[in-house]
C-alpha cells in the first residue's frame, strides 16, 4: 500500500528517528534532492515527493500566475494535500511524526514555508534554500517550537533578498527560531552553503526541544 493521498515519491529508509522531507524546485523531481538529503544527514530517512503541478512540463508544488506571483487558492489546496501525504507517509513507513525536517529548494522551499504556516504540526524544523513569503495566513500559527534555517543567495535574480527577509520576519512573528545566512551566490546552491546547513542540522540533533 502506498501512502494516501498519493504523490509519486522516493523513500529511502534511514537508521535514526529523523526524516528529511525533500521538496524539489521547479522542473525537478523526486530523485533530485536525494544526494543533498544524504549529504545533510547520513542517517535519517528521506521522503521525497514529486510536485503534481506541471508548468510547461516542469513539475512544481503549486500553480503560479507569473514568476513570484502565486495562485493563492491553489497554493492553499496543494499545501494541505502535501501535508496530508506527509502524515499518511509517516503512518505508512512507521516514521516519527515529531522528527520530520523539511528541506526545500526554491519552489520546494516556498511550499515548505506554506506548510509551516498552514499546517504547523507536520514539520518541527526546516531548511529553506532560496525561499520567499508564500502567503500571509489569516491567523498566525504558534511556531514557537519550530526551528528554521534559511539560505539566501545575495545575487539571486529570482528571489530578492528582501523577499527572504520578509519571510524571516513573518516566521519570527509566529515565534519561530530562525537562522538566516546570506551566501555569495545566485539561485543555485553552493558547496559551502550545503555544509553550513548540514552543520546546523547536526547541532539541531544535539539541542533539547524548545518549549
Ligand atoms: C516559485 O515559483 O515558487 C518561485 O518563484 C521559485 C521558483 O522559480 O520556482
């Protein structure tokens, strides 16, 4: 039996309690971020769905009207659908529901941020590479037990750093412990950024849960 509602996905079992939920960028697929996930965490399980929206044949996690302009109704529906998939996958693969860390790149980072804001119980932490504000929720959730690391490219032509700053402010207003790091990079990830994110994840492992 596959988790319902169904997403095409890869699942790689690990030997620790943690699961990394890997969310690819526009035009990516469920296999793209597996090597990144393993680099970030050699022990965790990896759950990597493929976005269901096709934009000119390129998979995404939600519809957009133009670059950086999102179809908010679709975004809300797709966020809930993805959150339901993660909850079903946690049951199906017998994973620890309180040890799910989102790892999103670009469009995947935006849907991860949306999931934090709309379905706060799904992930307890997240690494967001090249993220912006996906939506402003009607009611700000209590994210005081969540930890988020954000990596921004200071020359990113797609996600202006100001947009990433707005996301930091929104998450902090909800009580999230946010770390933001700027890298001398464009939209693509750099080796040093991945190493920095991995270091944060290792420290997260050792830290006691926030109350
Ligand atoms: C989005 O659509 O989520 C952002 O513009 C990033 C991207 O190009 O995918």
